[in-house]
């Protein structure tokens, strides 16, 4: 994502849709996504966002195919999860995971979550920067930014999501003591992230030794992109920053 200079009309670099979405997932987008969607003008409230009281609220920015978001929500039903993703195919895949509906299945008259999932996922299927203005101060307990596009060329550096403008919003909506987790398998993005957070007085890197950031966190859920990186010999790092 590029530098956010205008929250109303930010310029987005990247794909919004990949290969054609087939019937089952198209139906999920049309018939089930609206039940979980956060609208462009919805004011967020801990008491009304989910159908039951939640202990913590976490946000995943750019959830990809949805494996991590779905896994976190499944393992922690006491918490609420907001997922933001502009890539339509990824949104459709998350819906497929949490409903169990796959291509070729006979579609039920009423689409529902699988029994093992609670109603603790909400989806913003657009650029997260459009949602920032609707999120109250100190609203979130944890924010995940996992394997963002590294935009490795120097001339594209202002497109990287981790930048001072976005960190300003992240520090506003994240509670004191809350955690921003950034995962990347790209050397340039790792160095960039550490510099950006080091320059920001609102965050503290929690690592005390290499094991704290070179290995998967205890609550980690692997993603499709991470598995691809492992196959191709790229090692991920997991950087946790505490909101001061």
C-alpha cells in the first residue's frame, strides 16, 4: 500500500482481483459477506460490532487467503477479529474456510458458519486506510500486518504499508500495551520496518534475543504465502512492537 496522504481517496497499488471467482465463492461474496461486512460509514463499537461480548479486538491488515485470521478466530473465540483485505479472491477464500463451502458443493439454502466457528469475524473488503477514520482511539488490542508487499525497489519505498503516516493511525487505534506484529520474509522490508518503528516514539520492539523474532510466535497460524516462502528457501521473521 502507498503512503497515505488522503484518507478519503488513497491511491492503491496492487491487484483487487486475480483469476475468475467461480460459482460457490461468488455466491459467498454475494449472499454471506454482507452479514459480516463493515461498511464505509459504520462507526465501530466494542458493544455492537459482534453478536456477543468479546474480551479483545484484533485487526489483521491484508489477510491474504484468510488462514491466519480464521485460525486466530477459531482458537480464540473469546476475542473479536476484524480482517481488512482488498483482494476479492482472498475474501472469498476466507468465507470458504469459515463456512466449509467449496467449489462443486451443493449450496445450502441458508449459508452459515461452520459449528466450530463463533460469530467473531468481521470483514472490511477495501483499503484499510478508508476504515481508519471510523476506528475509535485505543480500540484494538493487537494488529497483524503479515507478509505485506515489500515493494523492494527504492523508488517504490513510499508504497510500503509500514510508514510513519500509517503508524500514526495505528498508534492511535491501538491500546497502550497492545501489540503490532509485522511478519516478513524479505530482507529489505525487515530492515525498513525496524527503522520505521525505531523512529517512532510510540512503539517498543519487544525482542530480547534472536529466538524472539526468528521463530514463529506461540500463537502463530501459518499462511499460504509463508509455506511458499519456506519451500523457496526464504525465512520469515516475526517482529512484535508494544504500543507505549
